[in-house]
């Protein structure tokens, strides 16, 4: 890798890449500054994506970091998932009642939870407590662009495979970590859990009905948001490396992610000293903006300005006097008097079914949507039109196939792809070791010693 002094800011980026390419050994290639092993011509199973050529060594488990690495894998990166021998990622064992019957016995530990965030990855099992296991990890790290882990801070250092140790064998590595609170500060040594971060960093305080208890969101939103933050940070660090030649450590934490997501609620406290409250489905400064009960379900709709409020009232057949009522004539007044206005809207919405109201709102331009369950969500015409579900043949399932949620971001020229199914535990161990130069007899010996 070129030292930072060898790079000149005046050079165009493609010139930097060309210079860098000339310094890389012949057995390796560089794509946009990212290391990769020699690759075969594109095929239906190996379509090029925007991150084709990037190799990621993924030592993470559960949700936050695996969600991050799945995004990078969808974009074309080669993600090698390092798992514990015999057990693997914890989520392989997190099954819903009755799910066991949907997986073949020879599938090993596998679940829909694991499958939801681990497609497009290759799995190798490795015992990092053994010296030879760490040697394998170092060899894999030499040929990687990124290492990512989400163990409690200090765990990887104690195992001898932390950033400082990896940096010795690969100075330009991007070493990314996710933890509960970050490696510093008085809580730095604590573990990380989505509901704990939600509680401690303010989300549960503002989630739920105004007069009810705090409510957790139905998904691990802080975990996944941290993964989203980290995937962007990794891409930024990779881009920075193309101009500086330097790797770096990146730290993300659940706590800091949630603090950052307080956004307008946080700034209202910081700058006005106004404490936040729970609002259910309502908006703290706009009314009406709520989930209203219909004859059968719920309908979310609202009016974000006075003109929309007038249109909404007319659509609902409400008396024009309501629009001119001084209690409701401006958004500020409506927000202040929402307790009086809310029951009026509730009574009207209960007179029709959700689908009947959707027909009334059709073409109005007003924000309006039903609260859909999973069945209605995946039957939604927009879900199909945008290709948000894909089905693949999959021998691990008794049905012979698996349906997956597709990547949400579309690329015009380098589309994300689902190239491979969620891996069975250790499925690619021999393949990955062979790529790293191990001979079959060596691999057999490592298996016999319980290293892989």
C-alpha cells in the first residue's frame, strides 16, 4: 500500500487507482481501490454489483452488524461470515413455533430470522480460541478490505484479533465494530441490546399512547438503524482509502445511534427545554395526523396545513362551520384543541370500512393509508410492482424454496442482486480455506483438531 505522502490531491481519482494498481502483486486485483481475488466472468450466479471486488470478513452475529453486511453483500461484496463451530450465529436457533418442520433435518441450525439478514454470504466455522484458528483469521484478513464485529468491547483484543493485531498484518484494513455504548465512556464495557438502547436513549419515552405505558417498536429498529449507519460509514472509509491509502477503525453503537435519531425531538429539548411526550400515532405539532378507527380496521390520514384540513373536512362531509371554528382554524389551534377535534373525526371514520374510505380519498392528494398486517403488506400492488419479494430454490427447506425480501434501493447500472441463499453453518469452510492456500490434507487436519 502506498504511504499517504505518495498521494497527491491534485491527481484525479482514476489516476490514484491506476498508480495503486501498479503496486499490487499480480495475484491480486484492485477494483476502484478495493482488494479482491481474481474473479471469473460474470454469470447469472455472479452478477456484478457496485461493490464487486470488495471482500468483507464478518465476525458478527444477531441483527445490527449482520444487517449491515447483508446490505454490502447485496451490493456485490464478497462477505465471509465467521461462525462458532457447532452453534453458529445465535439467530440460527431463534425459531417461531412450528418452524422446525419447514427446514430439512440436514439443514443444520437454520431459521427465518437468520435467513432474513444473511443471504449472499459464505459461512466458515472457526475456533478463535485456538492458535491455529487465529492464524486462519489473520490469513483471511490479509485478503480482506473490511473486518466487522459486534462483540462486547475488548473481547476481540483479548482473543488477540482486535484492530491493533489485525492492522499489523494488513495496515490498510477497515475495522468496523458495533457495540452497545461505544468503546469509551463510563458504560463502554457494557453489552448492547436493542430494547436497552431504546430505553436508555429516549425512544421508549416517546413511543406509546399518551396516557399509556411505553411501547417497544415491533422490530429491532435501533439494531437495524445502527447497521444502516455502519454500512454507509464503511463505504465512506473505503472511498477515503482510495485517496489516502490508509485504513482505519470505525466504531458505531446502539446508544449513539438512538441519540442521533432523536432529531427534532432532541433539539426541542436541547434548545427549548421542552420535555418530549408519547403521542401514539399522533404528531406532536400537527393535527389531525392520526390513526382513526374505521368499521373494520384503522386508517392513517392527516392534514399538514390549513388547505389540507379544509379539503379533509369536505371529503368527510363535515360541516363547513368546523373549518371556520376558531378552535380549529389554524394548525396551532387544532393541535391545542385536538381532544375536542379528535372525537369528531373518530365518529365519522367509524361509518365506513377502510376500503370504502380509501375509495373516497383516492385522487385527493391527501396523505392516507390503511394499517396493513403482513398479509396485506405483501399483497400490496406496490410490493409486487417494485419487486420487493423474490423466491429462490433452496434445498435446506422442506418446500424446496424460500421467499426473501429484496433489496429496497434500485441502481440503474449496477443493480444489487441476491446471488446466493443464506448459508448453512460452515457450508463454505473448505472453499474459503482452499482459496486462502490451504491444501485438502491441511483442512482435514484442522477439522480433526477442532480448529474449523
